[in-house]
């Protein structure tokens, strides 16, 4: 039988995935962070087959590989990186996205994908107090959000100097000046690399003492011509924020473009007790963020918000494509308003998640995570073995094993050993970072299923691991 038509158009494969996913979800709260780590050589195990094994068998093979070797990042014990989980409604909506497979490049496959994206971006504009004239577009990631925002900034910068960068490039222009704090994420530097601005154009200012740091920044920008200021909204070790409103003031005084990297910090706007951290964001010229971290929707779910829609249109326009007529005109598709051409309907899972839980539901999730991180902080503070290095602004904390009697030169090795042991045991995934050159542990409690009890379990694991290794 023709394999494309066997199995009732894949019915048994879909039923298998549905039933297995349901069971997986039912056990989510008990899931350890890791299964087996040592993957066999896949090129030995699998050759490109001449004759396929059928959809049920192939999907079962993939499912088995995932349950055995994939990290359980959707479970509430995975605290490495800044990952977040997947809300059930967002997961189901992600299936719907694949089922209908719209090309959200434009309106070729109908208006739905484009209009849902416009709606979702409108909701974020409302949340952040942005004017409705702002342009919003979904991109693959926060890195792409930074790319989109800074590509527009570069176009603006060229225009200030009388050059249309998208047509003529940056040749002959002076180096661009970009300033930010010590919080600037490496993805911003990657973006500067990719945009041909060169990552060395970035100068960092220490804003620990904002008066001194901002005065230095002002001095550096005075008379330097058009420049770009980067504000970080949620850095990776504690979710700390730059003073966005004050950076906006510097941008206004010096005539600079303000770009805010709010990769996950944006979600703080949902919870009143955290929202002051994003105060001033409406004064930015561009904002990057994403839903795949703290909003708990699946990858890939980045956002770019740009104040000047005309600059976005110029930067991302795709001229000379007569077969893509609907990408231009009064109501162009997102292929002319963002970095991608063909793209999935990325807005669908975000739409479903916000519709399913509402702002109150997201707020409750954030509150639960803040309660869990406070619980962990209390336990760490009361312990004799661990010391907190970066206190959480958002549900992320960085701490270090510093048990009494262990000399400083041995502490990096000790922390590295704890990190390796906890992750090898697999009950939890914890992260590793460095603060002022000293190795430290970091956990991000951004999963929707995290609870105080799980935070306590993590502390017990950390204490037991320290006791065992420190013997
Ligand atoms: C502040 C910040 N900006 C940007 C990024 C890059 O995000 P993405 O991995 O979605 O590109 C991260 C990733 O953790 C981040 O923490």
C-alpha cells in the first residue's frame, strides 16, 4: 500500500501521540528533569530508509527517543537556563498550528494568521501601555527580537546621517555608538555581529550606582551623533532590570534610539507588584521579548515591537517580488514587516494561552513562582552551606556553596561538582553561572507547575549533595 495513505491518514500515529501526551501531562508534576544523558550514535542507529516504516512506528520511535533522552523541560523540576514550561492550552494550540499549517508570511493563506498576530501584538501593546500605532511582529526568538529592533535602529541611524542603509549599506559611515549596562545579554552582541555593526561598538556602563553610571553614559554620548541605548529588562542571574525610565530620559536628552531587551522581563507587566520594573518601557523605540520563556508557550515565540512602523516597513520590505503582491500595499503581510518570509502562525499558541488563562491566570502563575523562589531564598539564607549572590527580582536566584572551613580557592571546584552531581542525578536541572569571576549555581523557577513544595525538595537535594561532596 502507498505509505502516504496507510494507516487512515496517520490516525493511529495521531491517536498514539494524543494518548501518550495525555499520560505525560498527567505525570508532569512528578517528572524528573533528566532521563538518560548518553545518547547512542544516531547515524549508526538510523539510516535514511528506502522504504519507510509507517507513521505510527516512526512517531513511536521518536516518542521513545524523547522519553528516554530528552530533558523534561516542560516539567516543574527543570531550572537550568531560562526556559519555562508549556501551558496545556498553548501545547494544544501548537498542535492546531501544525494541523492548519498556515503561512503567516502574508494573507496568501487567508487573513486569519495575520489578524491573530495583529490581535496578540495589540494585547501586548495594551499591557505595556504602548500607543496602538506601534508595530508588533512575532519572530523566532528574543535574539530575533533584538535583531529586528536593532535592524530598525540601524536604519534610523543611517537616516540621521543622510544614508539609506537598507539600500546602500553602511560603507563610508562612521562606527555606530551603542551603549548599555553590564546586564546586556550576549544575544544583543550576536545581533550587532549579524547586522554588520560589529560587537565592539557596544560600550558597557556599570549602573550599580545609577547616578554615576548614567552621568558617564551621558558624557560618552554627548556630541557623538546618533547612538543606540540598550536597556535590559530582566537579566539572567536574578531577573534584575536597568532603570528603563532613566535610560529613556538619557535617550531623549541625547537624541538616541532606545532598545529594550525584555526577553522574559516583559511578563512582569502582568503582576502589579513587579510591573514597576518595566516602568518607562513605553518610551522605548523598540522592544524585544518572547513568550517561550516566562509566558510558558512552546518555542519558537519571539516578539519585536517597534514604535515607528514606517522604519519597520523600510527595514523589512521585500521589493522586486511581483508574485508576492499582497506583501506590500496598505495592509502588508508580516513578511514585509519582520525578518522572516515564510513563517508558521506563531501567534496561535500565544493567542490560545492568553485566551485560556487571561491576565489573572498569568498573574497567578507569576505569583506562585515568586512564592516558590521566596521559599527557596529563605531556606538558602538560613543554611550554613549556601550564600545568595544575586537576590531574585524575578523568579531566578544565583547562589554559591560556601561551607565554613572550605578555602576560597576550592569553592569554584566545589560548586562545579555540585552542579554536575545534581544534574547527573537528574531529579532537578540547575544552572551554572559566574558572578565576578566566581562560579555559582543558578535556578530559574519559571515553570507554570512550580510550587513551594518543589522548591523545598530542591533545597533538600542541594543540601544533601553539598553534604555528600563536602565529606
Ligand atoms: C535577557 C535575554 N535576552 C535575550 C535572550 C535570548 O533569547 P532567545 O534564546 O529566545 O533568543 C535571553 C535568553 O536567555 C535573555 O535572557
